[in-house]
C-alpha cells in the first residue's frame, strides 16, 4: 500500500499540493509561536533595570504569551480543519478510482491504509518544508510583537533541540488526523455504489456530520451565553471560541444549507440561460460548493469575530472614559506642577507607579500565594473622586498604609497584601473595590504619600468663566510637556488602542489568513480539473468557451457569497455576546460592526474565487470538446 500511495502522490500531486502547503504553514506557525512563547515564559531580563522597568517588561512578556497561545490555537485549528476538508473533497473526487481498487480485490483495511499512507507522505513533505520556513516566520512574528511593545528590542527566541521532533509530530499528526474521517467514510462505501454515485456514495449529510454540526452550534451558543459574564480580559479568547465553534458547526451543516441558499440565488440568476445553468450546478454539486465555501466561512467568522470584539471593547472603553471623566483639560508633566493656577477649580494629579503585589489566594484545600506586577496610580482620594464620576465613595479611606483595587484583581476588600514599591515592601490593607473597567485594565490606587515623585498626569476642571487656552498656556509655562482637552485625550487614547488592536489582528490572523486562500484555490482547482467532461458537454450543446467561463464565474461568485453569508452569521453570535458583556459594564448599548474588515474580506473573497475559477476553467476548456467526449475514463 505504501508503494501505491507513493506512486499516487507522485502522479496526482495536484490533488495534494494545497493540503501540503497548509501543513507547511501550520508547522511553521506552530514552531515559531512555540519557540517565542517558551522564550517569553522564561525571559532573561537585562541587568541594571529599575523595578519599574523590570515590571513593565514582565507585563509585556505575559501579554505576548497570551497572544501567542491564541495564535497556536488558530494555527492548529485551521491546519486540521482545512486539511480534513481538503482530503474529504479529494477522496470524494477520487471515489471511482477507489471503487475500482475495491473491485479488483482491495479490502477496506487496505483502502484506509492507502489513504493514511498518502497523509503520512503529505505530512512528511509539509514538515520538511515547514521547519526551515518556521525560522523565517519566527523573525516576522518577533518583529511584530516588538513593534507592538510586547517584547523588547533585544529579545531573541532561543532554539530548542527538541523542536524538530515536535514539528514532525505536528506535521504528520495534522495530516493523519485530517484524513481519518475521510478514509473511514471511503472504506464504508460499497464499490458499485461509488461507481454509480448512489447510496452512501451520493449521501453528503451523514450521521457523524449531523452530530458534529449540531454539537458545535450548541457549543457556540453556550459560549455566547458565557461571554456575557466574563471579564474583558477573557473576551478575546471567548470570542475566538465562539467564532471557531460556530464556523465548524455551520461548515458541517453547509451541504444541507447550500442548496437552500442556492435556490434563493437562483431567483436572481435564473432570468438568463447561463444564470440558470450556474444555479443548477450550484445545487447539484453540493459537495463542491460546500468545500469552497467552508474556508471562506471560517475566515469571515474569525476576522469579523475578533475585530468586532476589539472594536466593541474599544468603543465601550471610550464611552466609559467619557462618562467617568469630569475634567476639562489633561496635563502631562515630568516634574511637579504648581498646586494653584488661576482659573482652575479642581485638579487631580495621578502618578503612575509600577508595583509588585503578593496576596493570599488560598482555598479550603490548598494554600497559595500569588504575585503580580501591576501599574498603580498614586492619587489624592478627595480630588480623584471629584474628577472621576465612577469612583466609589469608599476611596475616601485611601490614607496611610492602604490601597484600592479593581474587582478584576481578585483581591477582596479588607484583605492585606504585600506591595513592593520603590524598593520598599509594605503591608497594605485594601479599603475599597473599584468598579470593573470595560477596557479590561485593572486599576490599583495608592495614597499619594506612598509614591515617589515622577512623571504625572493631571486632570483639571476649570473654574466658571475661565478661559481654557489661558489656563493651558499657564501650565505650559510651568513646565507641562503636553496639554490637551479631555475630548482630545480620550481620542488619543482611542487611537492608540486602535493601533494596538490592528497589530494584534495582524499577529492573530497574519499568515494564518493564507490558509483560507490556499484552501479556496485548492478546492476550485481540484473541482475544475474534474469537470473537463462536463464543460465539454456544455460546449457540445452550443455554448461557447467564454460562455462556459462566465457560467462558472457566476457559480463561483454565488459560492463565495454563501461563504460570506454563513461567516457573517457565525460572527453575529460573537458580536452579540461581547456586545452584551460590554453593555453590562459600560451601562449603555455597545455593538460595533467592523465594516472595513468585512468589505476587505468580501472583496478579497470574490477576487480570489473569481480569478481562480476563470483561470481553472480556461485551462480545463483548452482541449477540443470532441476529444474529451470521445475519450474513455
């Protein structure tokens, strides 16, 4: 069987090239992310850093680890999903060849070994290409994480001697897992049914497919419900889970839904002869249409789900800042400013202080101490309450050896924590719990007397009748490095968050987005290569070559539209869940639709599918119809 697999792999390599490239990218992404993640988990900090600088570096490393963990999840999922869907389609296209193998004496076990051997060869080839490619991807990922500020410029991932073995396991494992279901299904089909395309060979919606589709859809609904109650820090991973589960569920059920949607598109296409033929091909070639639409579905669900989640969080955070801030000006300074400036009614000076807190997280069965690096703000509680509407009244007790912490820190009011501030270890009692922030940034407040002097941000409320420009000029003359209105400060914070979100999207999707492009092109090419006789018959009945190409273009555009429609449907659950969660925190309805990513993905999908379909059809119709119709299979 292995020799036959090798011969098949060599002779029909066009059927496997898409899956092999997918395995190659999967190995490269997983290897790169794993090496960076391991190096970031045990960083070597440069000597001579201050406590604040060291804490900032450790916080960036933690953010990078979280981000890379999601990259690993996306890469592994897309590799298995696309390889399995590609193999399922490839095996379906080869069902007559496999039936002939059974008719000449091949057993079910031998058929399965043939397909598994092909998968093993594919995995080995993908791993051989993926390991060196992973070194290139590693540089790209490191540069992206450095540009986002998660990793320092001096960061260099450390090579691990065991990584080639892991890459080998990933490459072969992904390929073999991807073909398991397809090989099991192919072995169950009777040879005569496969030749006649009847019975199990003609049935697309099998019981396992029904169960998988319904199970994943139920899981996505459950995650949507859970997402309404998770803190913002868990919103992106939950939204990722919702998008993936919904995409898998709808993809599994797509052979059932594609014909129904095809009839709707048929109402638009049917007035013309070519449109009617395209609609008939769409509903008749269910497996082909579903295989092309599936990767588009996943791409749209991921892009819209993740970008919509980030946009919703950003919108909720901006709205929260606008409701919370009761200031007119925001002043940045590197040194203390005058306490009294003409035209100023109230000022709240807030000094960022990096601290390390250790607190008790023991349960009834296990004693545990937890240490975290956090960014605290040293404030005057009376001034802070006047300029922050959402501040609780309990921060009035923020004096002496005390602190206030947001609920996201997991430190209950009344607890005593050990805080390391500027080289001193202090025992601080938590006197107030701050409300959870929509931005997910947990806040710790300290009394001003506990923090050393340093760069500060001062919020200013003008006295009635005072001129904002005059007050701003006074602060600049006193040494302020920047003076903005409150609206300008919120807009600048929003812009910075949007830049970070765009970078995170690039890291999360980045090269993984190539998976879907490769899968779509592969499905279109495989389908086009197997439709030569069909195109020849259409031309023999009177259609010209350009009419056949136009017919296929209409069909492919309808398939792309179906993939986009289902992807949007999968993303709706994600946006609904995160919108509800942010509305609960922000106190107002927040629901953001990422129109720009949707437009870009839609345009890319139609261009990719359309161009590939046209080129494939032109290649398939190059031979004269009479030669194809007169040939024997």
